[in-house]
């Protein structure tokens, strides 16, 4: 993975080649919805060298998963309208 974005399109029964490099001591996942349908998941992990995720972390991650609201609620400026 080398700190770069990675993509695995192999069978789900086989772990991606970078999976061994992903810390997995604490894991969170929230669904990403597009027009009311679950389209994907936003997943984050934390290594054993850091404290485990807490309920507040899940609340924040859930805000990032909300369409059109994550940037504004995270204090990162106004949300941009969805592209047509």
C-alpha cells in the first residue's frame, strides 16, 4: 500500500494484497447512501498503538457519511451542491 490509495477487485473470499498492512485493533464502519440506497461503506481502522475508537468517533464518522452535510458540520466550510 505504501501510503497510497489502493483498490482490490479480486474475489471477496481473498483478502486484498494490502490488507496485512492495515491496522485492525479498532475498526469503525458506516454505510454510504446514494439516493436512499446503500452504495458502499466508509471504514476506518486504528492500530493497537492508539486507544480504541469511542462512541464520539463513530458519531463524527457518521457525519462524514451524510450526503451534503459532512463538510459543513465538520467545520470545513459550506457544502457544495451535488453535481447534476
